[in-house]
C-alpha cells in the first residue's frame, strides 16, 4: 500500500500544508497583515466579518487568524474593474 492510498478523502494532513499558511496569527499579527487597528480586527472577528477562530469559552475569547484565510477574504473584498 502506498502512502497516498491510506489518506481519507476530505482530510488534509498538517504536513501537506505550507508552514507559513498553517501558523495562526494573533490579532496583532492579523492587524499588521491587513494594515488595520488591532481593536478593529478583534471587533470584526467577534462580529463574524473576518475569518477567525475563537479559542476559549465564555465572553472573553482568544482570537487566531490564518494568513491564507485573510488573503482570500481580502481578495474577495478587493474592487475589480470587471465588477463595476
């Protein structure tokens, strides 16, 4: 059996992801990546406007962001002359 035959469909092995994409960003890192204020990033994450992953339970959560998700979100929000 080859290694590819043992992989379940729909499951991505962490080793298959590039390291820079799999590493979560803090709100500060996400704010620097997007060129925004940290409070805005946290507020938008809480409102569901930004792709984010809450850690913890209750009212106070620790937010983490994945760079490739932020890049896709940013690309979808970019104005395009074809859409205007």
